C-alpha cells in the first residue's frame, strides 16, 4: 500500500491513453445479464474518455480456488489470535470463534503448500500488469442476494474479489448501474501493487462522467 496517500492528491481526471484490461475468459463468465450489460456500458464510457480497452487471456485466474485462500487466511488468522482465543474465547463473536477453531486445525504443512501455490501465481500476476494499467471486472457476478440466502451463494459472489485479494492487489469497487430490482451493480478496478493512484484516477474519471 502506498505509504503517503497525500501524494495521490489532487487526482488527475484524464485517463486518455491508459490501458484497461478486460479478461476474455473471466470478466464476463458466469454473470447475470444485467451485470454484463452494466459492465459493457461502463467500458464504452471509459473508452469514450480516451482509455484503450485491451482484451486479455489469463488462464491462471480460472485456477483460483477458495480452499487455498481459506487455508492461508484461516491459518494466519488463528496464528495471530490463538493465544488470546485460548485464554478468553468469549471475547470473540460466534463467527470469529468458528473461524479460529477451523484455523487451529490447519497444519503448517498444508499452509506452506497453499502459500507455494500462491507464489507460483506471482509471475503470472506481474505479466498481467505488463500488458495493462488496470483490470476491470464486475464486483460480483450477481446483485446482492437476500440475507437468508445459502452460504454457497455468498461464496459465489466473492469470485471476482477473492483472487485479487489473495494476490495482495489493491482494488476499488464503485456503482456502475442498477438492476431491474433497483439494486446497485458494482464495477471492480484492480491495479498492480502500489498503484492505488491509478485505480482512484480511473474511478474518479468514471464518476465524473
């Protein structure tokens, strides 16, 4: 993360010449029609603002699995809090206690294997941003589900966010349209490490437009 965010301001609103990536085998796969329409409209606006839209093919994003992510996240979560959890578990809510109890069951061996898998993706991540300045995806493949939906629905709605979070990349989500039910549709803008200024610049240009 950029250590001095004051250096980012005032943000330029000109995105002329910036290369914005759309991943052919990822961005529009498995999403609702209304989501796709809103993202297409957004891409058209960004193109009109002078950005160059670049179509990419990044197969490694299809290989992302939530099991690997959960292994790393839960293990590190439990390592950070296991001492306090062992002494006074009641200070944590039910969800946190559930995650901590799962984390303590993950062996260091499985954790290291998951980290190694993540490290294999790093060169592929770098190659992605050698071609474009930022990547565009929907924030979620569907609009917000009812609060009592099954857990797998919520997990499905994380598919565009988790891979980039997993790789430690900065991202921003902003509204780019509305569904027929009046629910907001989100655009996610992702940049390479330490390029927060770029995603804020693209987001601001779109909001002003």
